C-alpha cells in the first residue's frame, strides 16, 4: 500500500524539506524558550526537588 502511494506521489523532495523545516522550527522555538528563562526561575526549579518544606496534610 505504501509503495503504491509513494510511487504515485512523484517527486517527494517536499517531504524531506518539510521535515527539515519542522525540525528546525521546533529546535529554534525550544532554544528560545530555554534561553529566555530568567536565572532566578532556573535556580528555583533546580532546587525544587531537593526542598523538604512541603505540606503533607492529605496523609
């Protein structure tokens, strides 16, 4: 079935270009999201799993 679809698709270079553009855009968006965070936010999140000062009132 897939052979039939790809045989009739003709020139499928646009699929490779679309995949490359999609990957590049996701990479750029994630890099902007990561490097756009403030230093204080990153420090707060990095120490969060190590803190023991949480309320455990449900137990």
